[in-house]
C-alpha cells in the first residue's frame, strides 16, 4: 500500500476543500476502497474520513418519496421501516448483496462508487484499460465468465458489481452531489457510464464532488408487485452472474399498467431498456409477454466465450423476476431476497 495522509473532516466545507484537486479520496466504510489500495489498484495521496458528517439520515421526501443519506449504512437502509414498507424492491436488492458484516459497514454513497471486480482490473501484473488506459483488455479473450454481455466496447467488458444500484435504477433514483462550486442532481440513468473508449471513468461525478444523498421518487404503485432475483455461484457473499429488479403495476384484471425492469451483472452499469417496459403496458401479465420483453431488453447482447451462458440465463432471470413480481411482493419477509432466485 502506498503512503497517504489521513484527515478526519470537521464539516462538509472542509471535506469539499480537501477533495478539490489532487488525489484525495473520501472514505466512509472503506469496504471497496481499502481493498483497491491494498492491491495497488488505487493510490490516493490523502484519505478524508467523512463519517462525522451529518449525512446518515433516511427521511421521507416531500413528494412521498425517500431521501437516503450517503453515509447511511446499507444494513440500516435495508431494514428501515420506510424502505421495507414502501420500497421493498430496494430492501430486497440490498439484502442480496455482500454479507451482513459488509452491509453493516458499507455506506450508500460508497455502494454507488464501488468498482468492478474484474480479475484483470485487480491484478496489477496484467494489462487493463480500466486501470491503465491503452494497455488492452485481456478479459475479451481470457477468463470472462463474470463479464458483460451488453454495452461493451473494444476497450472493456467489465461489469458493475452493485445490487443496490440495480434497484435504484429501476426506481428512477436521483443522485445529489455537492462541491465547493455548488450542488447538482444527477438522474441515476446518467450517473454510471458505459466504457466506450474511456473505461477508466466509471461515472459522471466530477472532481471535487461528493455524494450527499440519494433521492428515490414515490413508487407506491409498485409496492405490491416487485421482486429482486439474483443468480450467483453461491447463496451468500457472491457477485451476480445476472440479477433482475422487476416491478409491476397491475390492474384488477391482471393487465400491466406499468413496468420497471433493471439488470445487474450484464453491463458496466445497471441496464434498463425503457422501451421494453412500455411494450408491456396493456398486456396480460404472463410468460409470453415477459419473454418478449426479455428479448427486447437483451437485443444486441453478445458473449465472449466463457460468459455465453449469460445470454440464456439473463432471459430466464427476467421472466422469473417478472413472474415472481406478478404473484406479489413477499411482504412477510420485508422484501428480503427469495432464496429460490439463486437457482433460476
């Protein structure tokens, strides 16, 4: 690990001043950043401890939505009454991620900022365009079982690892950020980016900006019919091969009035195709409609050898998630993940 200075922030202004330029990085739970530093992947010159800031609240929004503090821990968020009762899809996604110990430590803002778990990215002895632009992407012809099938480029086929972010994308969340120059809000759809020819840039956060809150708009119409399905190699503490956050607004006759579908484990960012959701409106909730939506979502998907199986797996997971959501949210478990989802 490289030498660095450690500063405990007094207030938000001092944090923003410290982050304004240079190689300073904020640290909250540190569940991903410290791993990256130990492996030599990231080498910040200064860590700014932001845990003392008043950014750990979870509050109801004025519009009936939710305002999640960036420093609220993942576990506290998942088990919060407002989240469990009104946003069960978010609770379920968070509880499907990592392990209880990590969820107790990881912050909401840090969850958005975590980086890919591509083995080549973590191995500083190999080439990696994301770690060192211009050196190549050995994953394209190498070990790529965990890698992307959508939104890839010649420079990178890495995936985004978050479960929480998949649900936030489905729920049209907004990221609130602040810098010394002021505040702005970033629609979740625009926060993470595809690799294109700049794979080293994971998101649209600008230098000196800090995530302060995550806003989630009112989603009461999806409370009764939502599901998070995560297919992985083992039941706990594993990243998704494919995950699906699905939510439906159903009429009394079972007709779909609105749908939300977002995927994880398949792209450099949470993947959502809103046109596919719109095609479901007015249709009867059933396997035929769900399979057609899956085909639309996966249009253009391609495998790279070891991950070819994801093409069929993703379609099956989408159909299963929508079918599970149509049956009804598992309210008794407070939105907890369905273990059967790991055997899709």
